[in-house]
């Protein structure tokens, strides 16, 4: 568990305009990378797959 001093310092850090700018830059980098992969794959989305599949309980 983090101390109150840490939480205060972290809150002050993410409230700075420089953090917002860096977050925006990171978003743009990820988007550009995704777009490059998308275009190199022909621009078609991958087939949808379930994240979780629930199975019925087997009788005992």
C-alpha cells in the first residue's frame, strides 16, 4: 500500500499539463502503430473471437 505522501505527489504529477501532453503523444503513437499494422494486413479487421467462453457444468 502506498503512503498518503505518494498518493498526493502522484496526483499532483498527473494533474500537470505536461502529463496531458505526454498522454496525448502516447495515444498518437499507439494509433499510428495500429494504423500501420492495419494497413499492412490489408485493412480488414481480424475475425471476432469471444474473450471468455462459459461451459456448462458437467453432471457428477
